[in-house]
């Protein structure tokens, strides 16, 4: 994904696995919201090896939503791989991520977009969650523990509704479980991260494809890998840039930061309603 060659204003990336029942209503609402933002956008639905009618539903929806891109993976690789595939196919200068289950109403995107004037990445923070009690408790524990270990200051890393400048997602390392740590990974690369409260809706159709193992054991192991990455990072600072630059520096743009040190003072902001 070449940031300098971006031809669209927005790309929405939606991983979907067996969400045929939810996609028509979600994409109809999303199409309406995106039309308010720009006429230069695309919606990439990454079909993560669905075994239901998802491929047929997406083909039909493309007839009424020309901005819809149906990207189908060869098999079910998982949510992180689906996000990565969508990021690589994106042509937007701003990337928006969203779940396919409809629990993050598309109109909430409008709360996040204005914050890109101040941050490189903005996360949704779900309020009044419409989930089973066990799922809410598991999420609360995981978020609290992650925030304590990584010191990223984000209350709801598991919320899929996020917006990024396109260069941010280019720097994400791909690993299984990556999507749970987007804020920490962005901070690790020196980008600024904001957070805003959003509404949450109940799942009206289908069922969640994530069990207790997906929400506890896997994320726990991934957490320590991200923690290790934080501890192993190296901070450097430019003392002087030569007048006669090497060929590589003369022929390509290089944005030199004065310093990069986000492990002690991550850039973040918690916003009221």
C-alpha cells in the first residue's frame, strides 16, 4: 500500500465470517453514512472463508453499492489476517475498520473522523454494551489487564470501530491476534492515539464466532509478545543530517522525527461524550 498513491479519501475494511444475515442492513447504513463524508471512498468486505451465503450476498449487494469490494480469502485465516488483507488492498488516505455483526452502528463513524485533525488513530470506546454478561466481564478484565501491562491508556482495545491515517496501518506487524493491539502497536511506532465514547447495539442476527478461548488464552499470550516488543524497542535521535545526502535520501522523501520515545509517555487523550 503506497501512501503517496492514494486515490480515495476513505477505505472501510470489514472482516466477515458467516455474516450473510447481517451484511445487507449494515452495508446499506454504511453506504448512506459514507455518502455524507465523501463521494471518493470504497468499502472492502474481506470474506474470511465463510461457509454460509456471504459470497452470494456480497455479489448481490455490489449491484446496488458500486463502492463495495468483495475480497474473499482462500480459507478462514482469522480476523487479524482479514484486516491485514483489507489494509493491503486499500486505496483510501483514511482507513476505517468495522465489524460485520452490526453492533457498531455506522453513524458512530462520524464521531471519530473529526479527531483525525489531532490524532493519527482514533478508537471507539463502547458504552452500555449490548452483550451477554459473561462477554462483558471477560472484555472488562482483558482490557483492564492489557492497559495495566502495556500502559496504552485505551479503555476498549477490542472495539473494532477505529479510524487511522493510512500510513499507520502500514507499520503493523502481522501476527495472529494483531487486531486486539492496534492502539499499542500504533503507539509503539510513535503515532498518536485518541479515544471517544460510542454507542453499542445488540446483535440482531447470527451469533458470535468467538468463544472463551479466543477471548482469554490467545489474547493473554499475544499480550506478552506485544509487551516484549515494547521492552525491546530502541529509541534513537537525530544529531545531524548531512548536507550532502546519500542517493537514497535525495530521491525519496524521508520524514525525520527529532526523537521517538513512546514507551514512557504514550500520546493519547480520553474524550468526554
